[in-house]
């Protein structure tokens, strides 16, 4: 067993005591309904353009959420997709959120390219403002996003337009590309210390990780998944052992194996880039 996994084992034993009589607290939970997007952003944080597209079974996803809520308290609940509206059963998850007493606040993030149909609109109304529909607006795609925003506001649905732009305060950090070389351990530790993604807990098709990039790194870079860092919700069981496993996996005390292929959303990452550059576009060529 390597030194890093020895640290995880020590944390796990500590967490068996710590969570004997209480739930694990997740300040943030990001739930994916698939890995399919209508855009191909070259610098996508989740690396969606570089993996095989897929749409998840929402009924199964809801069961995963129920298991997690038995073990964890979630402060903020976020729905993503890639693009969530590519999943025709998204309305089922929205209905679940509307009825769940475990979800108090959150957001549904969309790029605004797919207009919600009548069934989706009915479900969004049932939320009674529990989730904010955040529409990410990228340069050159303002019209469609504005139309979606107008439709939601007219229906009284809580929503926000987030206008990504070339101005410095709205630029992205370049985290890595598909050809990223492995980063030295010490450098990864330093990046992880200040990375904004280290508490972006992500649930994707039954898998829980501390960061969304942990979901896709194996397919992009061939990185084997460390069982201390990836939780199979369907097999985790119940009770204190399950809670200790989750608490250990989401611990910010140890950088993750997949961090070695990421430059992080961190101050020490010098690469600030325009948002939403599409693969194969003139913008990509100019970069």
C-alpha cells in the first residue's frame, strides 16, 4: 500500500468514530444526468467533448440520491449534464427535487441551446423557486439563451443569465487538454491546496467523487480509479462504515490521483482563456 493510501486508511479509521452518530455534510452536490452536450467547448472543465456521449437512467439516479441522503446532509444541490436538457427524462429528477425535504436550495445549469418543452416547464414550475435555472451565455450564442430566459421568467420560474465574456473576470482557467502530461506529485499537492474544485462533490451514474474531473479522467487519460477516491453508491451499504467511506473519499486533506492531470482552478494556474471556444472553430485556431 502506498503512502497516499495509508493516509486514506488512517482517515477512514478516524471517520468511523467521527460519524458514528451523525451524517456526513456535503456543502455542495453536483448530479449529472448524462455525459452529452450540444456544444463542444475545447476547454470544458468536465472534458465532455473528449469522452463517449451517454444519457443516464434518471430513475436509477433518483435511487442513488435517496441512498446518499440517508448518509449525508446536502446544503446545495446542482443538476448538470453535459447539457441536462439532452436527457428527455430530466423532468423526473426535477419532480424529485421539488418533493424532496432533503433539498433546500440549488441550481440547474444549462447552456440554453435546448428549449424546455411543456412537460419540462410544468416540472420547473413545481420547484416553486427551489432551484435556480442558470443559463450560461457564451459569446455569439446570446439570442437563443435570451429566448430561453424570457420563456422562464414569463412562466415565473427562478432563473439567471450568466454572461461569459472575454473580459478578465469572466475568463476560464485552462485546466488541461486531452494530451496533458502527468504532473509531479508535489506540484499537484500545491495546486490541490487552493483549487476551487476540491469540494465540488459529483454524483454521476452511481459514482461519487470529490471533483467532476474524477468522473472522466479515466476515459481521457487512462488513470485507474483509486477506490478510496471513488464511491459506488449502489454498493456502499448503510451505517457508519458507509458514512466513513464517503467522508474519507471527499476529504480535502489528500490530493486525488486524477489531480495529476489538472492545473486546477487556482491562483497558481497562470492560464486564463476566453470561455466557450468550440473545437474546430476559428476561435480555436486563433488560440
